[in-house]
C-alpha cells in the first residue's frame, strides 16, 4: 500500500489492514499479473527514503529471468531490487541470502510481490513450495504455461 492509499484509507475511516486485504490468487492468476518473474537471491536491505515514505530495498542477484525484463524493476546501487514499504504487516519473511522465485510488479508499491505477497516462493535445498509444485523447473514451466509461453 503506498502513502496515497494509506491517506485515502484514513480519510475514508478504513483501517490500513482492511486497505491491504487482497483476494487469494491462483498461481496462474499470479503469473498473468506479474510484470517480471525472476529467480534471485536477496541481498542485505538498505533503507531508502522517498519523501515521507521509507522502503527497505533488497538488492537482487538475479540467476534467471523467467518472464519480463528485470531491468524494469526499481534499482538499488545499479542492481534490480525488491522495494517493500517499511513497517507493512503481512510481508513474507525476507532476509539477505534468501533464494526466491518472485512474481513482481515493476513499480514501487507497498509490496511489489503479486497478490500482496502471494507471489514469493522461497527455494530451499533446491526445492520450492508452490502448492503441490516442489521442483523449481516445474514451477518455471507452470508460470510460463499460465502466461501462454511468454
């Protein structure tokens, strides 16, 4: 949720929690909405101020671009980065060194992860947990299939 959305929610008397509620998306819906899909490792986050808003910017070491153009992601120190609004509840467990398959929007948002954090799949010991998919290669195939091979 960006600062404007928070302000709008406050003016309408909504709690920020209500304003950040997102419907559960299927993997296919996530893949279709994602502008960029990458397999990457998160670096050490830096705090980035944008006016009154503070983001945590996790630089990404991209090992594979599955769809879209990783260069269109926000940049931190010349690298694509995952920018998340500092202090937002409900974010996935993000930490330096975490390998993920990430389905992302290309612009800065409260969380650029599709489905407000549904589209982030940690890869641990060569396995991914994406519903019944545990093989990262099968996840790649499913994501591309949902996008019509794009």
